[in-house]
């Protein structure tokens, strides 16, 4: 007879299996330690992730401050550019307004010059009309034409000036004759030889006149007579006062 050594044989190679369990149930139990090892590995990754999150949490405020500073710098640049563009726009608007005013002023000036050039050519005709009216020759169809011409030039702004008896003004009068008169106290236009014409403030032709001045010495004689009269009246008043005293006594 052969002796069987305990632990050897078929029974030694089989693991302990609970009663009522099949040999296939032992395989999952043997694999359980590997599952625990798999769950232990992510624990290291979690600690690494927590460290990174803590580091990012520490660096978060400084990064936010840098970003805010950058945004503020960009905002300042935008505001500066906006101010420059606004100033440029205001300057251009002012220049445009000045340009419009200058153009309007130039238009008026050009219009006045054109009208003055045209009316200057018509002044001899107007002089003929005036002389014909003075001599009573402005009759019939010629009168109608002359009045229509005067109406048209008046609508264009032509104004006639120069009257007898007005003071002489060298800026608008041209003296062609000179004389002395006892009844004037200053240089006076005593005759209008040719009327003057203007458009607005622009003088097309000065009035050609005859002037008269006070006679030399007339003011002195007048002053002496007034002085003598005042002296005589003062002497008379003094004599009256002096002569009245003894009568009363």
C-alpha cells in the first residue's frame, strides 16, 4: 500500500471553496485585488489636480488684475482717439462755416461789382434823361422809355444822391466850381452839376457840384459886431444902475 502525503494531489491544487459554491465562483474573488489596485491609481491624479487648482486659485487674482489693467489701457487709448477725432470734426465744421460765410460774402461782392460795371455804362444815358427832364423835353414815348429805364436801374440797387444846400463832403462830392457867399457858414453845395450814384455803400460816381465858402473875414466882422453889441448892452445896464441911485436918494 502506498501512503498519500497530505497537501499533494488533486485536493492540494484547488482553493478553498465555500460549500455550495462551484469552482467557477473562485475566479472573481481572485481578481478582486486588481480592482482595488485600479481604484488606488486615480487617487494620485486627484491629488495632482487639487494641487493645480490650488495653484490656479492663487494665481487667479493677479491674472485678473493684469487683464483689467490691459482693458483700462485700451479704454484710455480709445478715449484719446475719440477726443482727437472730435476735435478734428469741430475744427472742420468751423472751417466749413467760415468757408460758407466767405462764399456768401464773395457772391454779394461779385454781384455788386457786376451791377456797378453795367450801371456805369448807363450813367451817360441817365444824365441825358435828367437834362431832358430839366428842359421839359421828356414827353411822349421817350418819357415812357426813360421812366422804365429808371425803374429797372432802381431795382438793381442804383441810388442817386446830391442836393443843393447840403454840406460838402469830399468823399462823395467832387467840386468843379468854387465861390464865396455871405449867407453860408460852412462849405456848401450850391449847385449840382451832375448827380452822384451809388449801389449800397459803393459809390459809382461822386456828385459833381459847385461849392461856396463863407467870405474871408465875415466871421471876424460878425464876432466884432456881437462883441460891441454885448459891450453896449452892459454899459447901458451899468449906467441905468448908476443913474438910478441918486434919484432914489
